[in-house]
C-alpha cells in the first residue's frame, strides 16, 4: 500500500498510479486497477506510462481491440514511443496479423536499432511468414551483438532446419548447447536434425533430452531402464506421441523379448486390439489405466528404446511385418 499512501499524502506522480495499478493487475483485481489508472489520467492527462498501463490492462482482460486502439493513438501522438510500438507489435503477432506486427517492430527498431528483444520477435515473425532470409538476418544481427543469445541461436537453428540446411542447424544448435549444456530444448532439436541426416546413434541419444521437457515428461515410481539385464524382469513401456510412432517403434519390443524381459505396453485405446495380438508383448494396457508400479522392475518410453539399444542404420530392426 506504499503507492496508495504516497498518493494520499500528496506525493503524487504518474508512476505512483502506474505502480499501484500494476499491483492490482497482478492480483487480478481489475476493478481497482482501472480505477487507479483513470484517476491517474485525470491528474496526468495523456501520460505515456499511464496509457501503456491502460493498454496492458485491456490486454489482461482480453479486450484486444481496445488495447490496439490505445497503443495506436499513443503512437500517433508520439511516434517515438518505443514501448508503444513494441507492445503493439507483440499484440499483432499474437493475433497473427504479421504484416502489422512487422511494421510496428521496424518502427521500434528505428527508435532502438540494436534492441535484441525487438530483433528476436521480428525474426520470429518473419519466420512465421516464411520469409526465412529476413529471419536469418535478424537472428544473425542479434548474435553479432551477443554471440551467446540462447533464444537467437535456437530460433536461427529452427530457421535453418525449416529450409533444410541441416548442417547449419546442427552447427547452430551445438553453439546453443555450448552456451547452456543443460538446456533440453536445444539437445532435443539437435537430435531431430541428426536423425534426419541418418546419424541415428547420436540422434536418438540427443532425442532423449525431450523427457526433460514438460510435454514429454513422465514421472513413475519405477526404476528407468538403461540397458540392464532383463532376464526374468518385468518392464513397463509407455507409448508416447502419435499412432504412427507406435507402429514405427513397436518392433523394438521384440528385441526386449529376446533379452528375456516380461513386456507390458501402455498404448492409446485406438491401437489396443492390434497391439494385444502381437505375440512378443506379454501385456497390453490402455493409456489412462491405473498402473501398479510395484509390479515392474523397470520402465521406459517406447521411443527411448532405440537410444538404449544403440540403434543405427546397420542394426535397425527390420521385420517384414510385425
């Protein structure tokens, strides 16, 4: 309540109104937020920071047209409002009005030519428009300013990947990994590139980093399998991602049977009957079923088996049908 108190005492400034309104916005008390913004504008008419806060308020309550209107009017009255140009560009980018977003980002760069956040968002927007050369130019400019900018490296790698320049993508992802060796996204992206050029052994190992990303994470109170002996051991395999991935990778379960494992596969209900007819799978359960974790010695993902089994083009399981 410091800012409210300062206003009551008469130590008024537009920033006191802004800060108080932002606190209310963060608390999702939108009624009080709007009240403080409007009270501030009565005292400090057309104050830029108050107008920016008002636009941010409308963004927060999902009134995007009103936010656009406020930013647009602000820029008309002050074409050199960096925050106005940048924030309006971000709104247009979020609603996929990419040409308008680019116009705003270029205006922001005219005010702050080396701003890395603007260059990054501009590059991402060019990429979304499939203007890959312009995207590459933006990301490279960032890297000239800061060679360790992780976001620029990752997006540059993604752009090289998109145009099929896998060698350049691999080189770029390796630079990103050198900046942050423990960042899973860069390892994951590197793995996909390596798989596409046929380096299955290294590709599948890098692809394992996906399990550190929230969308692929699976927490089970079972020991994860890393190639230990399976003779007489039970192993729980969960099928992740799409049906096509199940069809492509289920062949590896035959390898587990050869190693003496008792194999349980958890899969999507759409392929349950088909998987249940495969003689090298001992038990099949539908995704979402209750799992008695104590029944299993090990677990892993179906898509992790190539990495654990050191798959490459020379030893890839290649059954006529399975």
